[in-house]
């Protein structure tokens, strides 16, 4: 944890920021190891403070090392004010993508002699590169995910509703050692699969249906994400063709992943292939997203991102074609960038 904080401090020194207020839950956990709620960090060049209320005092002292735990006596803003004054903080950085406008205004009013400085993505950029411990937890999450998908295959049959299947999977994940599903499980059958973020309904699975499953598992804070499409009975020739196109787009883009490649080029490989096959208008979202402590985090795998791939990055590749009123095909895998190429963490899971 200390090396992570030291890398943050390097940036603070460079930006002439005396202290940094960290409010985003995922960033608090990344730097401190704390897995609870309602906590923030106050970091200076030499001191580390963990601020929470009395409900979480015991957990804070158990989870965190190298931090002075401060229990809020009055209000959070006043606690921050007292620290800033005691440490003679002239420039206080805050996470501008997380702190609300109202919270910012309270800080400004409470610390009239301190410059309140917006800071963006310092910790998020560090989190793009996973260390060995993080990768181990992601692999554990993927392992539970794989068992959950096998369970789904055994349950899938005509007569059950989308909600039936989603509820059974949620229970199975927890029974198998996962904390919970990483997001609301998507079970979308028939034309419902044309909605990229469909919600399970009371629609009953039918013979010859197509069923899209988007599933993730949270394990000790780290997440996985996978999408697969299942066919019951006969497959419509047009649907079969589209499935083959999406699968090939997935394969081609993954094959190109290696250190040094700019992200937008990976997106264009998949998108260009789908476009040339006549379905470009039906693939509107980004090709993928980073995944770790958050389901969606940096880097975004999109045509606008010129970030260079580096070993340790973990993200999804999920090309798709959605035909309104007919259905959608999405095939999503998780990849880890290695020194020489990439490893498909979800390789071998039903595709």
C-alpha cells in the first residue's frame, strides 16, 4: 500500500499540492485496504490520515496500516478543516470527479485561507496497471464466474423467466464464495437481447429462443465481467451469421493486443470488421472497459482513446450487433496485457 501512496505523493509534489482529500470509495480501498463504507483519506507529503465515523472505527483500525485513524466528532468538513489548519495546508487537492458541488462549496467556506484545487484521475491512472495481488483476486473472481456460467447452462430451459434465472445466479454466486454479482445480472431472451443493458423481465424462455447472459462476480473487491449468448433449439440463419461476425471481431481484436499498441487501434479492428460486414450501424458502444475494483474503470477501450497498452492492464473486449425488435449478439471476454501479448482470462469459458 505504501508504494501506491508514494506514487500519489510524487504527483502532489509536482503539482505543488500540500494535501490530497480522497473521497472515491474505490480509491480509498486501493490506497488503504479498507473495504467498508463512509471513509475518506487525507494525505500530505509526510502524513496519512483515515477519516471515518464511530460506526467503522474498529474496522478501520483492523483493515488499515500506516494511517492515523481520525473519528469524526462533529462534521466531516470540520474534521478536514482542523487537519488542514493543524498541518498548515495552503493548497488542498480534491477528487473533482467524485466530490459534489455542495461538498466543494462547504470546503471553500470552511477553509477560506486554503486554496481548494481540483485533481483528476491521479489514482485512476495508477489503478490501470494491476499488480500480482490484484490479478490473483481477478482470477479468483473469474473462477467463480465460470462455475456460475456452468450452473446457468444446466438451468436454462423453456418455461423459466429471465428473472428466475437471474435470481438463481445471484444466489449461486454467493454460495460459491463471491461477495455478490458485480452488477445487475442481465438475462435477456429473444428480442429483449437487443437492449445492451436489458433488465430481466417476466418473459418466459421459449423453444428456439436466443438468450444473452451478461454476468460478473465481485470477489474481495475485484470484479469480473463476461457476456455469452445461448441458443435453444434451431438457430435462425441470419442470427447464426451475425454471431459468427461478432465472434470473429472479438477474436481479431484480441489477437492484436500487446504492449505498445494504442487503444483506438484495437477498437477499430473490431468495429471495422463489423462495419465491412454491413452491421456497423448496430454497434454503438465502446469495444470494452477496464475492470478491477470497479466494473467500469480506466482504460476505456474506445476509438477516442490513444493511450498505449501496458503490461498489467485488465479490460474487456465486447463487440456486438443489436437489431431492434429482433435481438442482439454480444461476446465479451476479459484480457490481461502481458509483456509479449495478452492472456484471455475468460478463455475456454463457453463461446
